[in-house]
C-alpha cells in the first residue's frame, strides 16, 4: 500500500484501502534534516553562487537582522481574546484558558514567546509555518511548532481538504487533518504551500551576499593589500619562482603580518596590480545587498542599522513603529489571526487578535493628549472611560462607575467637568 493510501486510511476516507498490519511502517522513515544531502538537493547553487540554506543565510547580517526584527516583534505582542456579539460589541476575556496557551505556554517544552518566534522564522525562511494542535477531547491543550521541512502536504480526493504527514524525531510519521494543524503560508500560496524565500527571493541575492562576504574575508585574510607582482633582473626558473612566491606568502600574507615592511635584494621590485577595496566598489556592493535583502522582507534599511539613506516614514520612534506595523507586520499578523480563529473557534462568536498598541503608540505627551480627548475635555463629550484608558496603560482599576463624560457641567459656577 502506498503512503497516500495509508494516509487516507488513517483519516477514515471511504475509498481508501484498509491498512494491513504488514503495510504499517516497521522502520523509521528517512528524514530530511538540515545537514543531509537531501537538504542540499533542494538548494542547488545558482550561477556558481554559494548555496543559501537557513543556516548559511544567518551568516548574512542583513537577513539575520530582518528575521530577528520581525519574529521578535511578533513574539512580543500579546494576543487578546474577545467574545463578539451579533451587533459587533466585544468583551475581552482575561481568564480564558486559550489566553494562557497563546500568551504564556504553547506546551510544556515551548513557551509562547519562543513558539511565536519559531513560527515567524519558519514563515520568513521557508514560506510556511506549521504547528499541530494538541487536543484532549474537544479541548485544545497545546500547539507544537514543527520544522517545515518535516511536513508533507496532500489534498483529499475531493480537493476540499488538506492532509499533513509530519515526520517525527523518533522515527515514523503522524497524520493530521487540516482542522488539527495550524498552517500559516506566506506569499504565493498555491493551495499546498507558500513560496520559500530561501529558494526564490534569496537564492540569488543571498548567494551574492555570501559570495561577497567570502571575498571580503579572503581579502583581509590575505593582508588587505593590493595584489602584487615581484620582478627581478635575474633569470628565475620555475622552482626559484615558486620558492620566492612561497617565501612572500609566508612572511607577508595574513592580517597578523599586515603592514610589515618587505625586504628584497638582488634587484627585486614589488609592483601593485589591483585597486583598493573601496575603488573596486566592494563596500558599495555589500551596501546594496543590505538594501536588497531588506526589500525582500519589507523592512526599511534604517531599522536594521543601515542609516545612510533617509526614510519617508516620518521622524521619531513612534512614526517608525507605526509604519513598521502598518506595512510589514500587519500582513503576517493577519494570517496568524485568521488561522487561529478558523481552527480554534470556527465561528464569529469568539476571536483572537494581536494587540499592536505598544508598537503603534505615540510619545508620552501625544498619547496623554489623545487620551484626554478620548475621555472628554473643554466641554466636549468623551468616547472613552477612565477605566478603559487605565486598562490600556496596564493600571489598576478604580472604584469609578465607568461612565462616559458628557462634556456638561455637573454643578453651578465654575464646577469642574466630569472626568469619568
């Protein structure tokens, strides 16, 4: 029986042949690991460039910074859970069991922060994030992030549902229906998987960046000096020429021997042949690769330390944070939210939502002025209560009744306005 037939049989598909004992796998399935030849086959070099894998790409500081920035920002955001009525009113739930799962602990060996970071990094590197949902009866008790290379995606014969084969560390595999798998695909989802940035957008630009880093490393290892030719008035046979070259390399190559004076006799002369690193635009090429990789991930270069060019996102940390959330994070957050809501709740009565207030809020003066307008000022009616403002600021509740300010005086003369 084929692997596909076994998968359908496990799911109880009516057209599938029954699984016989002899058909069950008796030995662990071959696993795709990040250090195997199978892994390298997926990432064949392009135009002689270095292979780009999830490990080699982390040697590129721009890629490391982009992924660390986006994944770190997502992992730091709280996930709020709301009850939602038919009229659109929402009540935030603070004691829901799923709040603990989404904000504190995915499962005993995965904290929520590290879990979100891993899922975001999987999405940014491989184009997909996978996490089987652990249920106890009908109750969700955990989610387990898994490496995208350990997941195979199939479709049922009616082409309506997806099925996931997950290879396990201990050998063998587990089969999950789509209702029991959080699957967040990236750009280019084709009904099975998203496009892998490693295999597409980064295959050339990342390879160029790795090649430039290797070139720069060899440049400085060889002494960070121009290539030279040694000439002499004496006749040299092949053996003497090789001996002279080896002696030069021994005495003057390497960064530990940089700037050492060269001493030759017998009329030998040293003539430089190449230009300096900056003249050959080595530095300019590496700067361009920073911008290229930042463009792939939608991160403004200034947010990963490339500050030579100005930004059009305004000035101040608050403007940068708002632009980062609006143009970079929101697309990722929305995909995570919709996948959680359709797999966890399956109705509009309950929803989960990432809270981006901390990233988007303005400076303290502007923020407090906004809250002042919200609760009502100078005779204007308010649209927020003081309790709602205090909750935004993570302050303790007060015994107030939570009423909105009407903007009308509550007493005679110069009595102060009500500030609910």
